[in-house]
C-alpha cells in the first residue's frame, strides 16, 4: 500500500482537491504578470531631444515664429536611417536653411550635433507614463532597462533557493503565506517610491516572492493530488500563467500609467494573504517529518470534505505508518542541498534538470520580453502570446498523458529552438511571419516549462522535493536573468541574440532525453526510493543471473527445469520496491513410488 492508495481511499480527486486547487491557482492568475510586467512599465515610447527654451529655437528671432512643429523639428533634430527624428542627438544650432525646398542635411556633419542635454520629449499617445519617461532611461541610459529586469530575475533566483529549502524544513503553507505578504508589500512600494534605486530594490523582493509562490504552489498541488490527477493539476497551473498574460494585456490597455499598473497587480495579494491561512499542510511532509498526529487530523478533514465519512474510523496513525513504512525507515534525520548530488541517480537528475531549466528560462524570456520589435500594437501582441499558450498546453497535456513526460520535455524545446533559428532567415518585411514563428516558439517553450514543473516534482522525492525544485528553479532564474543582458548585444549585432536563444533551447531538449520516465509512477518519498527505481531493472537481471548460476551447479537437472518454470512465472509480476522470497520445490520420484521433496529459496525484486 502506498500513500497514493491512502489518498484514493479518502476520496481521490474529490471536493477537497478541487477546492484546494482553485485556492492555489487563483493567485497564480495574477502573479505571473509580474514576470512580464516590464513589457509595459519599461516600454520605450517615441522620443527626441527636448529643444532649448530660448528664442533662437522658437523661431522668433528669425521671423519664423509661426513655424509648424514638423518644421521646427526639421531644423532642430537630424533624421535617422528611417527618416525619423534622431533620438539622442540634436543640432547645435537651428539649421534654418533646411526649410528651403532644395536643401538637404547631407552636408551637415557630426560636428554640428550635440547630445540631448535638456532632456527628451516623449510621445504619450500609447503610454502615459513608464519608468523610461520618468527617469529618462534612453540613449546612454537605455541598458538600465535590461538591468532592472535582470535584478528582478536575480530576486527570483535567490527566492528559489531560499524559499525552497525553508519549505522543506518548516512546511509549505507558512512560506506560501509569507510570499503572498511579501509580494503585496514590495509591489506596493515599487508603485509609489520615487527613485530608480528603490524601484530595483523592491522589484528584487517581488522576484523573491514570485519564486516562493510558484514553488510552494506546485508542491502543494502535487502532494495532495492522487497520481491520476497530477497531470491535470499541473496543466491547470500552466493555464493560469497563460490567463495571467491575457489579464495583463487587458489591464495594461486600460491603465497606461506604470505606477497604477504596478499597484493593480500587487494589491490583490493582500487578499490572497488573508485566505492563505485556510491551506492545509501536505500530509506527506508531515508524516515524513514525524508529525503523524497533525497529518491524521488533516487527512480526516479531507475525508469529511470529500464525503468519505465511513472511512474515518479506519484512519489511524497505524494506518498512516503502514502506508509510509518504507519511507519512514529510509528517512534520514536531516537533509540539505548536498543531497542533490550525494547519490548517483539524484545527481544525474539534478544536473540534467538544471540544464533544462536554465535553457528554457533563458530562451523563454528572450523571446517573450521585447514585443515592441514586431511593429504591431504591443497590447495585441501580448494577448496573442498569451492566447497561443492555451492550445499549445492542451496538446502538451495530451502528450504528457499518452506519450510521457520525457518525450514532451525533449521535443517541445527542440521545436522552439528550431523555430527561433528559422526566424533568422525570414526577411524583415514579413513581420506577420516573424510574429507567428515567435509566438509558436514561445508556446512550445511554455509547454516545456509546464511539463518541467510536473516532471521535476515527480523526479525528486518528498524529503528533498522543495530543495530540488528550488535548485532547478534557481537555474531557470539564472537563465532568465542572463536573457535580458543578451538582448543588449542586439544593439550591436541584431542576429546574435536569436541565434543564442535558439541554440540553447535545442540544448535543453537534448539534455532531457537522458532523464527517466515518470508517467504512471507514484510520487517518490525518499532518496532511496528514487535510487531503487532507477536501479530496479539492473538489480532484477543481476539477481536472476545469480540464481541461474547457483542452480546450474546442482547435479540434478530437474531443479533447473523447476527454476526456469518459476522464472517465467515471475516475469509477469510487478512488485516495487519490495524484495520477495520464493521457494522452488524439486520433486523426485523413487523406485518404490515414493517422493522426495527438496526446497530451494531464492530472492528477487
């Protein structure tokens, strides 16, 4: 009997699981917007140098005070390669001769231009306010936009490590509750504090809170869900991220001021903090950590919610321990990050998952953050990028159920990387094709990330699941932290960022091919259980070979016949991870019609 059987006996996927999933997923429909909020809060509107306020620039000294705005820009701001006003330079003095019909700016050299010392004038037709317009993050300060996003991702990285290990020690709900409160407070401070430094600091804290919410939500979903409902639960978690992107597009379209937009996605977490006290601690975690009495109370509460009142009298601490007996015996007194590399199978899982998460985070945010480059409405592109995830995740879910996790984790990022690389060869004039391929590649990466949340949690055992999820999630945050910095290279070599993103995505898919499949397997609870699962087949073959050698040394060949009969019968037995002892009986017929019986014990897994 396993803990999965215990969950099935108290209702399986019942009312509690449905309500529990809803309560956990509601905040995720908001929290993911913080990851991509900078698409709008750090958007760069059209801009050019602000003109000095003296008379020479207004035209009054030359009798041209009635000059139109277009004419004034013509004599004040040089044009770039696209015949648009230059964003970072202006003429040192008005070039009135440019107003003549046959005069061009061809003879005006760089010596006639100066930087924008008086500031910039911004186009407020799309965005009424962004941090770019508030703190002039343009021209020489333009890289600070990517630095701000990198700082946020650094917070996510630290949060993944910190909240993951703390949750394994102190439990899932306490850390989730704290993460809700931290997101609410830090997000509100971001919205109302006046400086860029304070903006970056509190965005860093928001990033930490995001990781705490994402990791603990994922684990609570899986640890209260029977095996048959796990794929659906994690897929719904992935859908909530897609819904979050659609909500962001709609809210950002209605709220064009970055401060109020930031506050709109931070204030709901005060409410989530209040009802987070209703969440139940994972019974798996409680039993593993010696709190069986609390686990029993939580399980009986789940029984009542699921309507399984008749099973209550049968649910005792002895029943709990019988379901978790192997796990309790194998449990070590304490665990740390060292356990992620201490044993060979867990070490292999950790290395491959770290590569996959880094690569997917790196490519996902590289594709999905710079939406202004497509030349369409940024709100429409964001809505399309969010909508494409829904059918992609439906296909991914069906594939995870029917084919397996490993196949999805391998194929999805490889397809995404190939589409990113193909996009390099599409002419710039074909903007629709560019946008479609980018949206499809982002959809494939979203499928891979959704699968990674389920796959990683199924590969790691309960006693180090949060630590493992925190570590691999940290690697994903390292990838997403490096991703904006790679976009800065695009200022000099436009084709290099997509080339790097595509190659890294393909690398993620190749690495996932070497992981073991977890479809239709119970959640492991101990490190020893994971090691035995991987070694089960080699151990079985080794044991059977040893038995054959021992029996082949018997003088009577009849014994081998009996053994082979037993061997064939055992081929259809599926027992895991218990060692079973069987007895082979040799019967010898004597001349006087009597029989002699000899027993040969043999063990197999």
